[in-house]
């Protein structure tokens, strides 16, 4: 096997530029797509006006929570400016936090706390209204918990009870320190990274997985080249068989591309603040072995480059669609659960170590190796 690898390295010296390009292509494409979508996302934020009629902590907290959404551009304006800017479509809509908002929340009231200005062209009004409603509900829940604690303290005749504001502050401290489970309103596709406050429409590793499958299939066009009759005739004078030569090269590319994958993981860690566990290394290895074997088996079915390339792009496009990266397919997978079985991306996306296709592809590889040669 070592001699075969030396032969492959000699061939790579002549084609090092193309091999290097296809090897780093998944990383480059993932980075370009994510950065491009982030720029588009920043430029396509929904402009929304906020009018604060009272200068209280809860009112400012509500505005800060709205500003935390990556799809909303919050403008602090007056009510007069809100009417004018909504009417002239300078902003999508405007929300007015009425005077007495904090007092009403502390008293358990949730009606008529916020008014709004909108037009028939305010396409972002409904989701933003629901978002603000979720924030109000969260503040109301904390205030209700505080009132319950105070009532219980009065019932038990407890002295030195904390104030409502102190209880709410303590609840917020516990949420942060204990990392409690919470529910927040988000747009579909919004996946915020808490470490650097950056969000991406697509998961970096899912995108990389599709591009890695494409680059692996394109790299494995060497199978078509090495299967020509002139190449195979040389093995009559070599001590190992042609299939041994092919299988040794498959193992070589698994190791070579896996090293590139590990370097990609390091790059993702610094670019996207991606946090990895030890299990992820083995998940990445399993995915690399799977797509390499699949690429090899597919390449064995073709003898012409043009037909092979046409099939490769069609196959990757189908995998891209059934992976749910752009179009959610949860409903489709419930009706047709076998889609996950034929999707080579499924196990990798779910962080699982093995995939049913791994067993199937291994069986086909063994059958090919054991089949007699001409």
C-alpha cells in the first residue's frame, strides 16, 4: 500500500494545483456564502420605529430586546416622526410604548400597553408585533412571579421582603448564571451566535457538507482515468492487482481529505466561533469515509467524463434539496421517512457517528472487490 501511495503522490505533484483547489473549495465556498448572506441580511433589515413615552427600566429593556433581533433595525423616534415616517414608508411600522407601561406590567395588566402605526405595505408588522408580544409576556411573567412571592411573604408574615424590582433583577441574574431554558421569538432561519452576536441564515457545517460532497465527487474523476484499458494492462506485470491499487488509493484520499477537514474545523473555530467536542472529530471522520466511498462507487459506474460530471451536479443538487438547508422538509420527512435514509448528509447534520448508507456502501465496495477481474 505504501508503494501505491508513493505513486499517487507522484501523480499529485503534476496535478497539485487542481487537487489543492478542490480540497479547499468547500471551505472557501462556505465562507463566501455565509459572508455574502450576512451582508445581504444586514442591508435587508426591517426599519422599525420605537417611541418611548416613559423613561423606565422595563421600557428600555423592551427596546433593547427588539434591537437584539438581527432582522430588525430599530430607530428611536418621537410620535410625530413615527406618523410621518410610516406614512412616507421610510420605516415599515412604529410602536409606541405608552406611559405607565412599567406600572401596568407590575400590576399584572397587559392590555393597551403598546400602540402602533402601520400601513397596508407594512409587510414586517405582524412578525414584529408577535416578537414584541413575546417580550411583554416574558416581563409580565417575571412581574407575576414577583407579586406571588410578595403575597406569600405577607401571608407568612415575613419581614424585610425585597421589592418587586429586586425580585425581577434576581430572576434575571438566575437566568443568566444558571443558563435556564427559555423561549424567545425568532424569525425562521435566525440562528444567533451568543459569543460574537453574529447570525447566519445557514448552518456552516451543513453548507460545508454539501460542498465537500461535490468536491470529493469531482476529485474522484481519477477513477475514470485509471480504469482505461491502457492503465489496466500494466497490472499484468505488477505484483498487486488493479483492485488492490484502486482500494489503496481510496484509503489514501480518505486520510488526505480528512486532514484537510481537520484544518477546516480549525478555520471554522476562528471564523465562526464554532465550538467542537471530541465526538465531532469522529462524526467528521465517519462523514468523510462515507462520502469518499460513495464517490468511488459512483465513479466506477461511468466511463466518460461529461456524463459523470452531469450526474455529479444533479446528484449534489438533490442532496442539497433534501437536506433542508434552505427549504424546511420536516413535514416531508414525516410523510416519507426514508428520505433521511438515502440522504448522506443526515447523520452528519444530526451529529451521529454512523449512517445506514455507510453499511450499504461498504457492502457494495466489498462485493466490487471480491468480484473476479478479466
